[in-house]
C-alpha cells in the first residue's frame, strides 16, 4: 500500500558481504530493499524509521478497529 500511494520508494541495497552480522538471514528478503537478502521487511530498521516519520508528519494514520454497536449492529436471526 505504501508503494502504491507513493509514500515510499524501493531503496536498492548493495549485497551484504562477509563478515555478516549476527542477524543476517540468508533465506530472508526485504521488499523495501528491492528483494535484498539478509533480512525480512519485518526486521528492516530503515522502513520502520520511514513509517514512523510518515506517522509523525501526519501522512499516515492508523484507525483502531473496535467493535461498535452503532457502526456495526448485530442483526439476530
């Protein structure tokens, strides 16, 4: 969604070289870094900082979905 709305762009990353960090995962790829190997997007620190800056600037918000009898009344049978 962030890519489609042009909030972020893919940031290609040079392949990591030896010695790898202790967190390096050869089986993980990061979509934010253009599929670079070594970490997943869930463990990607730069994307976390980018998302936080979008939140801080007001470009990105999250709504908490709570059950609401007014918004979504239960219709019994």
